[in-house]
C-alpha cells in the first residue's frame, strides 16, 4: 500500500479504515500468523491518506486514562447463565432493542467455518443477542459489516474492544452520517486479543487440524470452578470435543499473552472512554471466587443508567465507587500503563512461540514445546548457567 498503513504492526484489524476509503480498495485478510489485517489493492489506491484518519493507532492514546462514569456491579437475571461475566452486557443490549433506543445491535457471534470461528453480525432480537453471549478471544473485524451498516435503514449500536470503539468514534467525528448511524458505542475491557494460533494449538494438541473445528466457545463455566477459572470448548466435525480451563493449557497460553498482537502490547486504553457504557469482569476478592461470574459496568449515559438502576432496585446489582473498576483491572492497568517499550521481551517471546507453531504445525506435542520455550526464557533471567546448558544441549540436538 502506498501510504504504508498496512505495514504498520500497530493494527488490530478493526477494518474501520475500509469504511472511509473513497476507492473501496481495502479488504481484511488473515496473515500467516493468524491475525486479521487490512490488505490494499495498490492498483486502486490513490494515496489520499483517509484510512489513517480513523485508525486508532495513528490517532492513538499515548497514556492510560483513569475511568470516568458511574459504576455498577452485579448480574442480570435470565442473562447470566451463558454469559462471560454476569450477563449485564446482553441485558443492556436487549433493552436497547426492545425499548427502541436503536434499530439494530452489531455484536459478535460464532462464525461460519473453521477459518472464521467468530464474526460480527447484525442483531434484531433478544434471541439473536443471547446467541452472541461469551467473549471472542479471537480476531474479528468490522470490515464487511460496516458496509452493510452503511446501507441499512435505521441506526445501530456497536459493541467492541477499546481500539474498535476508538476507531468507530474517529469515524463518527468525521461525518454527520456516521454520527447519526451509530448513536451508541458499547465498550468491553480488553487485556489482549490473541491470534487464531491460540485455538489452532488447542486443536493440534488434541490430534485435530484447524479444518476439523466445527465451533468454539470461550468463557464456558463449570459450576465446580471459581469464576476466574473459565474455559474454552472446541467441538470437532468427528463429533468429539475438548475443553480446557484457566488452570490448564488454555490459561497458560492465554493469560501469558503468548499470541498477543503487537498492537495489544502497545495499547493504553483500558476502559474505552469513548463508549456510552463499558463492561468487564468484577475481578474483586468478593466476586472472583464465586462460580457464576459477575459483571462490573461503567456507565456514562443517563438513559442506559435507568436500566442498570432497575437491576439495583431488584437486588441484582449494587452501585459502587468508580475506584472498584481500577481495583478490578489492577494488573491490566499496570501492564498497559508500562507502555510498549517495556513489552519488548514479551514481543521476542511471542516471535519464538509463533515460529515454533509454524515449524510444528499440527504437532500433538505443541503445548509441551511452547512450555519449554517459556521455561527457557524464564531461566535466562533467573539461572543463566542452566539456560546456557539447555541452549547448548538444544543446539547439539538440532532443536
Ligand atoms: C478479547 C477480549 C478481551 C477481554 N479482556 C478482558 C479483561 O482483561 N478484563 C475484563 O475484566 N474483561 C475482559 N473482557 C470482557 C469480558 O470477557 C466480558 O466480555 C465482559 O465482562 C462482558 O460480560 P457479560 O457477561 O456482561 O457479557 P455477555 O452477556 O456474555 O455478552 C458479551 C457481549 O460481548 C460481545 N463480544 C464478545 N466478544 C467480542 C469481541 N471480540 N468484540 C466485540 N464484542 C464481543 C458479544 O457479542 C456479546 O454481545 C474481554 C473481552 C474480550 C472479547
Ligand atoms: S490511501 Fe486512500 S485510497 Fe488508499 S487505501 Fe487509504 S483511503 Fe483508500
Ligand atoms: S483502522 Fe483498524 S484495520 Fe485499519 S489499519 Fe487501523 S487498526 Fe488496522
Ligand atoms: S488490547 Fe488494545 S489493541 Fe489489543 S485488541 Fe484489546 S483494545 Fe485492541
């Protein structure tokens, strides 16, 4: 691409650049490490630079901003069973539809096919919203759906991670059309979005290939485990399935951000301040050990707050000081505050893991190999002598 936007490693594949391209020459494709990235038809590109004007990483927040808004903690009856946290996100989205605040909700559902396990969709009913519950720890893009939104009659609310919310807000600031079309932005706190390799590795470990995956559900709840020990379930076309939880391989691969996108290691936005409401987990001592999951919500919109107040009146939620949001996201805030420069070692580790995945595609022992890389990396800083011995041994064995 002439204006270099796609060469920028700081991209999360939101696809909003495609909405402003006058030549309609941007599409989003998966790259060779399982991330979604914009691809520009250079024959059509006129180098106008419009795509850069909406990109959250070209117009990005340079430091962490403390949360603003009113804070609520609780669960939504009828919405929490299959939810990631307490289901308040789906409760609010459903209210927005049923009380005609917007005509449609753009949210994320299970996708079609093993290359596309999750995708954005346009919801018109509460049932459709209920089928979207859970968290897609998987790359998604607004690239094609934003074109549908452009032509749809009526207005929409869009739910997204902070960088997506920021991109859509940039789009709204540029044009009255988009401002009217998307009157509400719904944010979700985001620690990182892993590449598709995370799911691939779990499939390979169970003796399957990516093509064998029929569906994937993150944030499955097991009544015997605390809320923080959530899991993922993969169903395969041979009618078998696997589950993996936070205290197992899934947690090892996900929480260590081993497949994190470079943009996520350079992201300062925790609370999606451009959103009317932001949802997250109540990772607080009094809630995280409970097994059912609890939502923490920051609301910045008076109309939406009325629906939260109904949960409070019903005894399902409580109002809390905004400092609870910072307490719940303490570790994430520290990570994001410390800035990209401090995550260089994480980036190097990720490079090694990704190379290992490429070299050991579909290998059943992949997670052991990844764990060994992490172990060695840790030794480098704790016991350099032992690390050297392992390194020499590996080189002799050609590992
Ligand atoms: C990639 C990612 C990272 C996250 N990291 C954190 C974190 O570090 N700390 C934390 O407290 N919370 C995090 N969350 C938010 C958390 O997982 C829950 O989504 C949130 O608490 C809402 O739960 P709920 O029960 O209210 O929502 P539910 O009722 O389960 O509804 C979830 C809604 O989110 C939508 N959704 C799911 N995945 C995506 C996606 N990728 N992009 C846009 N919309 C999506 C669904 O379509 C659905 O509408 C993350 C979410 C994602 C997707
Ligand atoms: S520079 Fe202009 S024409 Fe080229 S991809 Fe970006 S928006 Fe489209
Ligand atoms: S607007 Fe989104 S998809 Fe386009 S370059 Fe920026 S982050 Fe990537
Ligand atoms: S961590 Fe930041 S850059 Fe990465 S997906 Fe989440 S909001 Fe976007």
